[in-house]
C-alpha cells in the first residue's frame, strides 16, 4: 500500500510563501491523479489542486494564481508552492493519490497564516 508523507507546513505571516512536499512511497506514475486538499478548523475537507498523470493541472478558484502544484518523478514527490498566503489559507493540508484502484491520503501538515 502506498504511503504519503506531507511536510513543509509552518506558521507564516500573511503575504508570505511556503512550499509543501508530499513524499510518495511508490512511483507517482502509478496514480492517475495526485492532489492537495485542505481542511480548516470546523470545516469540511476541500480540494486545492491536482495534477494528472499526463501533466495537466487544476486549481480551486480560491488558490488559482497563487498556488502551483508540481511533481518530481525521480524524487517521487509532489509539491505545492503557495504564494501570497492569506489567513483564510490556514488549514491542515493533505496529499492524495488516486487511481481506479482506490484513493490514499497522507497524515497532513499544518499551515497557519497570521494576519
């Protein structure tokens, strides 16, 4: 079973940047979609961004133009570059791998943006 380990979460001031990493225990090419989701306190988990096996990407409207998802096949890592962070970006960020065989989650990494 694949393991996903997120890292890079931190406390940052509004307007700052962070880069999250998701280390994947198997080849990223095994999965049709690699994505990032987030869950703020008292809120449901929501989609942030994904990247398909072929390389196309998608973003939620709330992060479009500020966040960038990317991947490194050799490092088996998926990244989320987050710029112009806002307090409403505060959440636990989760990495997800999905394919026809299932969907797998990491344990999450906390991002806190202070105003």
